[in-house]
C-alpha cells in the first residue's frame, strides 16, 4: 500500500497516528477542542475490531484505558484542560503501576473552564507535576500535522518501551487547523510492540522485577500469570510494601527509567540554530510563528535560528544548553506565562541571556509580535 | 479446588482487625467461586481503596488494586477488552457510593457483565471511622461527634433505579445465603450488584455502642428478614434480604460486538 495523502485537522492527524501505531482501545468524554478525536475514533476503531467507549467522565476514561492496557491493548484517551485536571490522580496510578497508555491534552485557555475554543500552552507544567508525588513522565508536542502524526506514533512507542503514560500536549490551533498529511505506508515507521514475558506457565513470574536493561516484560491480564497491580509502593510481585529499601528502589526505578534515557526520548527540529546569534526556542503552534520569523529574517541576512522542541518532558536540558551555547540572545516563544522558560533558564550556562516572548490572550502569537519583542530584547526598539 | 487454593498465602497475615466482616465476605465469595468451578486464570478482581478493597491482594486471581472509587471504571476497560473473563469488583460503601457513586450508577446503566460487591460497613474504616453515605441519620462517627445528620442511600433501590439487572442484599451473619447470592450474581449475565451488610467493630461498632463483632452480627440476624416476609409488614424498619432484581437486558460487551459487525460492513 502506498502513502495516503489527506487534508485534515490536527485532531485527525493524531487519530491517524494512533491508528497507525496500533491503537486498540479509546475511552473519552467530550470536550472542546479534542472532541473530534472521540468522534473519529468512534467510527474508525470498530472497523478494525478496536473498541471505543464514551465514559461518564474523564476520570472513568483514563481508568478504563489503564484497565484495557493491562489486557494487552494499546490504549488512549483525549481531553483538554478541565478533563486533564480530572485525570491527574489516575495518571499517577499509571506511572506507579507502570501501565503503558497515551493521554492527549488539546490545550485550551485556562485556568478553569477558561477559553474553551481558544488556544494556550498553559498545561506544560501540569503535564510534568499535575499528579502528586515524585515521578518521571514523558510529554511531547508538535507544530504541524505531519509531526503530530509522527510524535503520536512515538508516544505509543515510548509508552510500550518504558511502560509509562505518555502525554501529548497539542493545542487548539493545531486541533482545528487543516493541513496536508501524508500517511506513511505500513511498516515505514517502526512500531514498538509490548514486551511480553517469556516465563512459562507455572513458573513464578515477577511483574515488577526489572531486567538488566531496566525494562519490565509484561503478562496480559487474563493470561497464564496472575499477579497484583497496585498504586501502593510494591515489591517485585506487585504486593504492597513499606520496606524502606524496596520503596527507595522503586522510586529510583520510576525516575531513572525515564531520566536516564533523555536522548532516546528527545525529538526536536532545528532551523539555522548552529550559527544563530539569536536563538528562538519554541514548540507547538507557537513554533509556527517562530519559524516564520526565522525564515523571513534569514532572507535579510539576520542570524536568527529556531530550536523547536517536540519532547518537553523529560526536558532535553543538555540539548538546549548545547544549542544555546553560542547565542547572544535566547528567546523562548510560548503561549503561557513562561513555563518552558523556567526549564530553559535552568538548562543554559547564562540564564540572564534568556528572555520570554509570550502571548496569553487566547490568540496565536504572530510573527510581527515576536519580531517586536525581539527588537526590544536586542535593544533596537520597535 | 479447595477454597484455600484461591488464596495467596505469601501475603498473609491480612490487615483486617479481629472481627471485621470483610474476611467473612471473602470466605463466602471463595465458596461461591469454588461451587461454580471457575478457574483462577479466568477471574479478574478489581478493587478500589479501603479496608474492603485490600481483598484483591489476598486472592490468587488477576488482581488490580486501583484508586479510591474508580474500580468499576478500571474493570470496564478490562472487561470490554477481554469479555471472556469473569470480573469481580469488591468495594467499600464509601468507595462505591460516595467518591465512586457516579461510576456506580453508570456501570449499572450500561449493564456490562460483572459483579459489584458492596461491602457495606456503614463507615470509612480505612481512614478511621468517619461517616459514609451509608451511615445514616442518627449514627455517630469520628466526624459526627454530635450525631450524623446525613441521610443514607438504599443501595438496592439505587442500583435498581440505575438499571442493574441483578440486585441483591445479604449480611455477614447469613453466610450460606450470601454464598448462594454471590454465586447467582456471578452467573448472571449483566451487571450484578450485591450489597453485603458487614461489620466494622473497630469504628462503627465502637462509635455507635453496638458491642462486639458477634453482637453486631446478631443485630444483622434480628434486624433483617427474607424478601417478602410478613414481619416486614408489621415492622417496616426491618431490612429485607434476598434477590430483588434478576432480569435479562442486552449486555454491553455483546452489544459492542454487534457494533463492530456494523462498522466492518460499512468500511
Ligand atoms: C481520592 C482519595 N480520597 C480519599 C482517600 C482516603 N480514603 C482511603 S479509604 C477511604 C474510605 C474507605 O471507606 P470504605 O470505602 O467504606 O471502605 P472500608 O475501609 O470501610 O472498607 C478514604 C476516604 C483516598 N485514598 N483517595
Ligand atoms: S477498621 Fe473496620 S473495616 Fe477496617 S479492618 Fe478494622 S474492622 Fe474492618
Ligand atoms: Mg466502609
């Protein structure tokens, strides 16, 4: 089968990516601007023996996908700010019990009901720290529909590879904007399937005993191995424990399995970053405007560059430090009060050189606005 | 298979207080499972958080100990993905009907084939004796030192009104009856709710001066009657036991298979 070309919304690009990755179960609750994902999947999933469920709320939705994932199905839910808030406790359960799943947050203006049909990138830090307790998490984004497709595939791969929930942080502009999408032919993008245990029936299987490489082979619920899954700190059988040594070991494992693989988990794009005197760092729909500015200014000979982050968590600090090394000005372009700005400042050698070009009125920051802010930062005035 | 073969001895002793009713329910449930002849690999037990919910850890099934109130939502994801599995969902009264009340009514309505067991001790045991939505007006709790003024739910009426296709009630005093009811509930195709009146001597018993565990169970004997008994007409405060609803309705997983059939035709 060749490549299929479609003209789609970002929501649909995400759906196509999820189906390409092998999505087998979706549960969700309607909320703007993610609703189209549920609508599309209610039609598409059962065509391939997949399952779609509209649940009573977002809490039930994320719980159902965790349950389905335990039986071996690749599972996903999709929501926006208010629903993402409701999901936080169960998200922590998935992190603690190490159940692969994908959660899409089509960000809209917040806090609270905020701006239902308008854009923001205000959930970046909620994705990192929304659930209580120390933990590591993977969160990704993209700025165009082709990349939405591919990071969605990455999200499913990472979820399986690292046995973790993965958050896709897109936004309202991407969700509803239409753009060309070329769907890769089957087999073109690598897919990570669930690592299943080779322990035969009747032999003691330890669901929470990591292999040498840190990975945990799984056994499907309903299969030949019976074990316990809990959100409490647990031993290698999955049984609750308060033994300080085991508690510490599990905490280290949960954090290290992600933080030790930042390179593998990092996806990004760069445009003229190497010799940039002014380096923009952006992501999601804001990166579209940032890219526009860079292309436009380069034509006039200005040394502007863009580092577009696709993996936001774990934060690719080493990459950011290296790319920002030679820049005189580092400017973070984002649609919030400076959520990625904090991480960039912490990553670079000279945080005093890092500034924020943001917009928080529900509309997309324009290239002109970015340019005006840049001129001020560079001391040139508007 | 003997009932002890369903137990994970490795994880004993259990956390329950002496006299707690939850162990009696576990015992009756295992007898029901044994009588049906279910294989351990065919059973998935999903529980929430509470003293009651610890039951899942002790049993040698596929066990999922989740978060407070959400067991039915997790169980729904498991069941629809693997409809051939038998889903058992034990919950505390607070777990099932306070924080989990929304999931409870919607699972009833959906009629997905699983058995919800409400281990009703009328108190939040695990957190130390606060009143639950099942405590009822006039009771005492660690958060109701002057008296509880919250009205309670009738679990049977709530489940019935929400559309559960099998609804029953028993108590820890009536172990044989409870076993028979649990057996019927598991065999029922559709969403089954079994309320089991259970005792928490440590908190509900102490706060309400109900005496020892056996005194509390004696009260279950004295204050309940079989469904349809004449005594209930004479004394309406008596609580009825038995099977209140047992009907057939389209089951969710089977209906979803039909949806797949339709979608594949349309493809
Ligand atoms: C979201 C959340 N809120 C509160 C708690 C604290 N909590 C744990 S168990 C419980 C109530 C237990 O009562 P019940 O469900 O009746 O079970 P029992 O212990 O009586 O068997 C509460 C409030 C929690 N674990 N999670
Ligand atoms: S506190 Fe009550 S419910 Fe919990 S184990 Fe003790 S007796 Fe049972
Ligand atoms: Mg209780």
